[in-house]
C-alpha cells in the first residue's frame, strides 16, 4: 500500500522532480540540525539549490541531484567542474550580499534517488568539493 503512495507522488516533469527532491533533501538536512537560509538562490553568476547553516554557524551551500534511478550513471557524476565554478561564484555573491563573508562555509552535495515504490534513497556528501 505504501509503495502506491510514493509512486503517485513521483512527478514526471524534470523540473517538478527536482523540486520534489529538494524538499526531501531539505527535510533530511533539517532533521540533522541544519537551518534553511534560502531556497533556489540565483544570481547572474549561478544558482544554489539550498543555502543552510550548520550548528557551528558554517554556511552550507547544497547542490541537490534528484534521479528516478541510477541505471545510466551515478547522480554525483553530473556535477561538472563548470557547475562547481558557478556555485562558487554564486556562493561568494551570497556571502557578500548578506554581509556574512567572515563566516566559514562549505559545499555539500545531496543525491536523492526516488526509486520506484519506496522511500527515496538520500546520500549526503559533506565538503563534496573545495573552491
């Protein structure tokens, strides 16, 4: 019965699937003590799915990758060098814009694998890359 509920909730549109994954990711991170500062922050230099703050006041910039399954390639593999560079530029702009440049920060990657008929599998990679 539970599997039918998850199957019905799974969006078919890629953009909606991404937002669905971001909501699961945000809930997952909040249960681990992080607080949300911004969702889908964008500027002309790039976009960041979630901006959160950890218990030690570290600003965490989160890239969320959502997939129905990983039959073609692992979700982590699609985060390119160019994507990382755009995230770093957007993060620096975020820190400057909100005058929190003195705070420590890090870049995390979270993958949400929706699967078929079960709860999503969530993998959290803290400090996934360093600028």
